[in-house]
């Protein structure tokens, strides 16, 4: 039996939650169009972006000092979603 990994969820209000669930599992359970798998390590809410920097493929969120990254192959889809929300 495969052991679930720890998943850290960062919220805009500064809260952090640690759950014993893999990202694939969480992504399949939560089906909302504004959550987007932008990288194998990140599932992001496109409604909460502060800045997207194409030069280093980073996404910045309000109130957070560290970015998350997106993969080159997901860039077009990511930018399209940002225009919708």
C-alpha cells in the first residue's frame, strides 16, 4: 500500500494546513475550474495571483514572500485561465 504524502496548503490569510494526502488525490477530489495544476508540485488558485513572471516562470501571491513555479508546458493554459478569472 502506498503511503500518502504530506501536503501543505497555504492560505491567503496566512493559515497553513498539513494533510496526509497526495496532490493527485486532492486534485481529483476537488473539482473547481479555478484550481490549476501548474507544476507537478503545485496546485494553485488562479483567482489569488498577485503577479505572474514569465521570465522565471513564477507565480507570486499577496502576502507571501516565496513564489511557486509553473512549467513551461502549462504556461499558455495558465495565462488563459487567468484571463477568465
